[in-house]
């Protein structure tokens, strides 16, 4: 009897491989963050609080006690795997398309940080549940899994509450389009209102955000060779004025100078460069299609623009001061952005080809 291994099984196997690489190879070159702490935490001890670290200590310590420090990571492989599987299955991709998306989700940084006991593995899970709902909402599916949405939003509130603003703004934008059946010009107006509303929100909480910017550098030790000096937030409101630069650098991770001084930074730099080239190629392709057809999908553009900029904005304060932190935190929302972008990109191409028939 012939053993048939499908694409998803191969993808799961790659995560197992990345787990062993993370546990036995990466520590020779770099730290695994708080993974060691979670695995060595007191088992079966949990005090309910809004702290995600308390939950991670409980899960890491308990599963480490029950299954050992290696196999305790399997739970986190399973939840991060499902966080990818759940939204992608809703896209009904062809084999080549599935291979393409899973290849993008098999880069070393994503594979390593989401295949061990980390908050990033959890982030892939709850962001995947939320994305599944967004896909149903965009496609206009009548059946939506509100339980999964609630679980996703609840876990997001525990782990990364700062993501919720952008997620909720995006949901409102989609709902306005669906309920009011907005056309092109009306979607543009709705998009502008979402941007104005977001700016008003930032203005209202400007003092709190400024205080946070001056507090964050205290959490980064200058004794770490990768930590950068805080020369970005010097004056009040620098966190806003420096945001475009900070968002790009925090997503990319290491700079050219950092990549040339450390092997692991070089590997991550090349990985980020490949991701950016693929993304820019796709964006340019969409731009050329818009020029050729004379049509621009402001609705899809608005969805991705809103969620992308909100996530990168709240990500950059925790990533700008250390390239390692930037790359690690990026993995929590990386699959969300890749799957959402590919969904919108494929749907635009599908509509264009249908018009040509």
C-alpha cells in the first residue's frame, strides 16, 4: 500500500524540524527569548490575571512536566499550525497556490519562533482565528464561526491588546461596505473616514502613547550586543513623526551594518529582503493591472492598508530598539498579513481575468 503524504503533512513536518533546530542549533548562536523560562516554570500553577506571561508560565511549565522539555513544544506547533490551516482552508487554493503560500510561511524565522513554546506561536493561532472571520466577512459567507472569533479576540486581548484597534477598525470598514452595499466612490469616502477616525484616536491618546515611547527603552538592556541606542524618541511626539521609518525598520529587522557583523542577522536580513521583494513585485503587478484596466479596488486596498499600518505602528515601538525582538514579534502577525494579502491579490486577479472573458 502506497503511503501518500499531502502538502499539509509536509508543512507540519517542517515545523517539527524547525522545533529541533530551535532547541539544539539556535542556542549556539542566539537566545530563544523566554522559552527557557516557560519550560522551567512551576507546573500546574496558575493565578488568573491579564498577564500573558502567567499563562505561558502555566502552559510551558505544566506541559514540560508532563511531556518533557522537547515534546512540550508540540502543543505550540499544533496551535500555530492550526492558525495557518484554518484561514487558508477558507481560500480553497489550488495545489500550486497552496505550495506558494506555505513556502512563504516556511521561512526560518517564522518556522523557528512558531514551533516552540513562545507567545508568537499563540499569536499565529488567535490571529488565524480572527483572519478566518475576516475572510468569511469579505467573501460574504452566511455561516461565520463567532465562537472562534470570540476566542481569537479574547486571546488577542490577553497577548497583544494593541492589535485590537486596527482589527476592529478593519471589521467596521468591511461591515459598512457589506451592510450599505457601498460602491467605489462610497468605499473611498468610508476609507477616508476610517483614516480620519484612526488619527483622531491617536490624537486623543497621544500623551499615553508618548509616555509609552519613553518607557520602552528601559526594557532593553544596552548590555545586549544587538540593542540599539535610543536615538529615535528624543522629543515629544517623536513616536509619531518617526513612525514611517520605524515601521519599516521594525518589520525588516537587521540593518545592512548589523547583517554584515553577525551571521544570524545576515540570514534574517536576506529573508526579510526576499519577503519585501515578493511583496513589492505583487504590488507593482497590481498597479500595472489597475493602469491597464482603468480600475482600482479601493475596498480591498482599504482593508489591507488599514490593518497593515495599524499592526506595523503598534509593532514598531517594541521592534525598533532591537533587531532580534523585531523579528521575533513579527512572526506573530506575519502569517496573518501573508494570507490576507494573498487572498485579496488572488481575488483581484480572478476578477480581472473574468472581465477579459
